[in-house]
C-alpha cells in the first residue's frame, strides 16, 4: 500500500459513489426493502416473544431487537454480493481498459469498488438503524455501539464484495455471476443466526451456522443491541470480520491483477 | 532522435489458435501521424492493445519512448493516451465528471485539471452540455468527449482506434481539426487506425497496411500511390471517329515518353502516366495533326483505395459498412443490457 495507490482508489471510489447517487430507483428500493422486512417480520413474529420458551431461545425480549441485526447484515449481503457486476460491466463497455491504460495502481480498481460497495452498505444500515429506533429498537450500548456495528458491517461488506469481485474475474458475464451468487446468498442467509436463533436449529444446521461468516457479523451486533458491551461476545466476531475483509481484499486484488495481467 | 514507437517481431496468438498479429516490425517517429489501415479483423486493435500495455504479446518486443511495454508498463502508460474504439465514457457521469475522473487517473493537480478540462470542453464544443449526463449525448458528442479524455494529460503519443467511425462527415472534419491542431501545438505523435482512406491520405505521414496480422506495406501516402504507377488519364474520342484514325492516334500516344501504359476498354482509352496534368497537353499536341477530335478527358490520381485493393484484394468501402455494422451491434448490445 502506498499513497498513490490510495489516491487512485479514491478516484475509482468517487466514480462508484457518483454513479450510485444517480440511481434513484436503487436508492429508494434499498431503503424500502429493509423497512418492509422490519415492519413485516417484526409484526408477524411478535407472537413468538410472547411465548416465554421461544423468547428464551431468541435471547431477547422483543423479536425486533433480535431481528434488526439480521436485517442489517442481510441488506449488506444483498448489496454486496453483486459487487462484481460493475467490473464485468466495465470490461464490456471498454471502461476497464480505459482505466488500465492509465498509470494507476491495479489494486486501486477492486479496492475502490469495494469501498464504494461498503459505503453503500453503511448508508443503508444507518437508515435501518434510524427506522429501527423509531420502532423502539435501541442499542443497549448507546450510539457508540451503533458505530461499532457500522464498522462490522463495513468489514463484512468488504469481504462479501471481495468474493463477488474475485468470481467476476473468472466468470466474465453477468448471467453466470448472478446465477452463482443467487445460489449462495439464500442458503448463507438461512444457515446463519440472522433470522432464526441457533438454539432452534437441528444440530447439523447449527454447526454450519456457527462457522458461517454471516453469524460472526450478526452476533456482535446483536450483543451490542440486546446486552451491551459484553466484550467476549463482541471481540470474536470483530476479529473474524477483520480477517474476512483482509483476506478477501488480498484475494480479489490478486485475482484482478492476474485477470488483467 | 530515436523513434517513439519501436516494434520488433511483435506477435499475438489468442488461446484457441487465432494469430491476430503475426511478427510485425515497424517504427513511428516523434511528431508524425501514423496510420494503420486494414480490413476487419486484420489485427489493428490487437496491435494497439499490446502497445498500450492492455494485452500481453505472445512474443516479440516493443518500446514506447524508450520504455519496454512489458517491463516498464507504468512508464509507458504515463507517456501515452488511448482512445479505444469502444466509446468508453461513463454514461452515468456528466461530461465534466468523466474528464475529472480522467484527470485523477493521470494525477493532474486539481487546479491544472480544472483549467485543462474547461479548455478541452471548449475545444471539442461540449461546453454547454458539460454538466449534463453523458446518457443524453449523441454518438458524436460521446466520441468528442472520449477524445478529449485522451488528450487531457497531453500525452506524447496518442493512440486513436477508429476515432471517426460512424460519425457524419462534418463531425469527422471537426475532430480532425481539433486533433491536428493539438498535435501541432504540442508536437504530439498520433497513432491511428481508420477505415476512411481519404482521412488516412490527408492526415498521415506514414501508412501501414495490415492484413491478417501481417504488415503488407509501409510508406508515405504519396509513395504508396506512386508505387501504383502514377496517374490515370481517361480519353474518349468524339463519335464518328474512324477505326483507322483511332488506331493511328493510339499508336502515337503509346510512343510518348510520358506514357507508361495505355489500354483501351470499350470506347474509353486509359493512359497511365507518372504526371497526368502534364501529359494531357502533350497528348493533344500529338493527336492534333491526325485530325481526330476528343469528346472528353479526365485525369484521376490513383486513390489509396486502388493501393489498398492491390495489397489486400478488397475494397475498403465495403469494410466501412462492415465496421459500421459491428460498431452498431456493439452499442446495441450495450443498450439492451443497461
Ligand atoms: N480476446 C480475443 N480472443 C480471441 N480472438 C480475438 C480476441 N480479440 C481479437 N481476436 C481476434 O483477433 C483478430 C484481430 O482482431 P482485431 O480486433 O485486432 O482486428 P481489427 O483490425 O481491429 O478489426 P476491426 O477493424 O474490426 O476493428 C480477429 O480475428 C479477432 O477475432
Ligand atoms: Mg479494431
């Protein structure tokens, strides 16, 4: 990493953010979608937490408290898994070659794109946080915990978009990337503690959910909301997410360099 | 001064077995306009992509401004500008934003960038639309923006791949006026490919004709045409000229020193000569005593098209249509997907 590379990555990032700010429908949808999830799921499932047995499994007094981190991660997941599409798109329009003909660091391209996707995820989570607050979900830790949750989301988004970008350098068409990522997303979602508590899962699923990176992102955020600064439940997820992001940054920039080399 | 582009035995074989560029060697000198001419699939874009470090050669070497394209790609990149045949501008950004991005990629200081962007937008006539999204631009406007982006960092060497394909004549002229103006004020070297022979003829100092990955010939447009054997004078005798009179006239014309070849097709006589303008009066003096009258005479310089046909066995006019069709197909594909 050097200064020039960060400057280059900044310009790639700048472009991603400009492009995003022009896509009105996408912005509106990315707000509406989590709202619908929160309101719908929250209402549907309140019955659950009235049942003391279920409430114990969930580990929270209100299903919304339990659900909010799940929705946050789910939005970040959906926003990031198709991150690779933008590279495929740039390849097809010739814009990628235009960037590559300039004396910019090769690593800057995937890095700038990942940063763009992560910022988008962070913005979405801020919106979700505000809506959840209006629905009565408060962080037990206060606002500082929300900031830490944002950090976790950003790391998670870097990791997932890194997977997507790496795949995009191999698959080279939207269709195949969509197919693969769609195939991965929902199972990843349901085989985690994002929507259902692990305690309610059969043991084989519980095993998968334990190692699913998604669970490692959900657990610390859920702890911050429901319990507060319980560091031994937070630190593990934070470290796993930091490693996930770091590894995927390295893998995707290597993949990218190789594919344009 | 060493050549700014020095290519030695450059070859590109794609996986699957297509040899797009086959052992080409040539040089481009600083300050000149160098044209690459060839049918669809000849290997023009592949050559440019190797020289712009976007594609790794299978074998051979090339240096740009003394830098090795394989070992010193970043140095090469800072010397060159590249305008691809793909119209690679970002539709979601405004024209000005596209240029600001480009300035960022070439590490221009912000103040300098602002000034140059304003100057270039003016130059390519996009000032009024600079803050509209590129989505709303016409094809010609996009191309002008793309070219402006290629000029922004004032490269010593500018690669233009089919810069005017699909544009109307007026826009083509304007673009060439901008580009040659800049070329003269900054002493820039231009490496271009085009399907329009007239353009190559007027603009280029040297032309390489490439076909199936092989360079068939490189020379100045003048020499290329001279090689073909000179001008063509076409003569038509007045009706009522007798067979004997005509035969006699032809015989005396053929004996002239200035005439290198004579051929009769139908009622037209084709005279090949190094200098058509001077030959016409001489021919008239020769046939005047023979009492034959001439109905019409035309002098035609051999076009680059004649040279092109001789070298590749194809007419470039058809190529323009092909290339146009493939360009439209490309753009259509993009629109459908977006
Ligand atoms: N990525 C690729 N993989 C395989 N073959 C390729 C690839 N790119 C180009 N080719 C082939 O290499 C040959 C030369 O292509 P190139 O694009 O250089 O031609 P060109 O002279 O620029 O043609 P045009 O006038 O149509 O732009 C063609 O036969 C083309 O099909
Ligand atoms: Mg081409």
